[in-house]
C-alpha cells in the first residue's frame, strides 16, 4: 500500500518562512521562542496523536521525555560528576532506547483502561517518576539534577549555536509531524482510529486492540524521547522540576489550545504558550503567568472547543462564504 503526503500551498509557504526565520531574527527569537516552541510542540504532538487518533489521553508524555533527558545527561557530559561519559552518538541511542521503552511500559500498564481511569493511571505514573527522580541521587542526582548538559559538536558544527540548534529542532519537528501524518493514513493508523470509534467492532473483526494501543504509546515514546533530548540541550540542564506537575499540565494546555484533534495544533498551541510565557511580564507580573495562560486557555476553549485550528477553520469558511456571496451578488447585477 502506497501512502503519499500532499503538501498544500499553505504548508509550502509556512515551510519557507520557518526556514528563513532564524536568519532574520535575533538569537533570542530563534532559540527562546522558535526552538523552544518546536520542542514543546513535539511533546504535545504525542499527546495529540494518542488522544485524537487513539482516544487515549496520557499525562505521562513528559515522563517519557524526562527518561530520555535524564539518560542523555547521565551518559553524556555534565557538571555534577554523576554518570558515565560516553560518546554522544552512543548516549543519544541509549536515551532514545530507554525513552521508547518507558513509553512501551506506560502503554502496557495503562491501555487496559479508558477515559478518566487511563488519565489517572498515567498521572500516577508521572507522579511516581517525579518523586523517584527527586529522591534518588545515584542515577538522578536528586533535587538538583544535572547541569552543564550541552549539545555536542558534530563534524566541526557546534549544535549549540542559535541558528544551528533552531534548524536541528526544526528538522526533528518536521520529521515528527510528517511521521504522524504518515501514520494517520497507514493501515495501522486507520485501525487505531477504528478502535477509537468502536473498539468492540474492531475486536470482532480480528484486530488486536491491545497491541495497537501499546504500539501507539511506543511510537509516541520514541518521538517524545527525541524532544526530551532536545529539551535538555536547550535548557543545558534537567531536574525533577522538569518532569513535575507544572510541565505535565502545561503540555495538556498546549495541546488543547492548539486543537487536540489536529497535529498542527500542537505547534500552534506551543507558539502561543511560549509567547505568553516570555512576554507575560509585559502585560502583568511574571508571577501571574499561570493566570494569564489560564485566561487564554478559557477564551480559546470557550469560543472554539477545537482550539486555534478550529478558529482558523471557522474564519476561513466565513471568508469563503463571503467571497462566494459577493461573486453571486455581482453576477446577478
């Protein structure tokens, strides 16, 4: 079965703008806004995929990213003297493997439940990992975590440079988005959507429901692991706070703001979140950031339960109707 990805003119224009973006902005906008939004968008994309295509809302995707992040810190360069210094390709491979395995385990534990029960199980797993990381000093260095975890130099190219790091995140995000859109049209993705809509019927047709759900968690574990590694390189550190309650709920907010049924919504929500986070001090006190992002969340959900993607679709449909109305009126005059 051949599956092709179609690129609309809008996607091509957005792609070109994303490519030239770091060349026309300051390093702050390239990294703090651009790269950060792409990293958060990748993790939110895993939530969107599991919820939108599998009907499974997971609150443990930050945990998966955290496993990969801690792994790259433990098996790479850091400033705390804890861990094993390995060549960066080996460290990245170990981090991706452990992160993907964490996604597999979370899926294996949680797919036997649905709805609020899955939500609570994944939240419980996230809480367990948070407290274990905060209290364990042998592997996680406790509350302090790891500092000085920087991106490597590859072939003479310093991945820590603002423009280079942005492009690294852009490539990873682009591949993640394309991967999700590919799965969406694949037999596996169609079966997963069928299980979401009618599990009993799909089971009667001979589909292995549990396998598809665990496989979805595993694939999204791999994607979240990539984002976890990039997140540690972006922050140059990781600690228990990186996998705590705040990041977990921030990612849910990002997914809902953008549109939890649409892959592109993960990145739209991340852009809004990062902009509000960085410029909240210009509107209200920085300590009131949660209040501001909460208001943004409520307004978007109130006017469009389908998030920013839903608002865009409504605006586009309204524009088309107005344009057709003007043409119809003009042709009858």
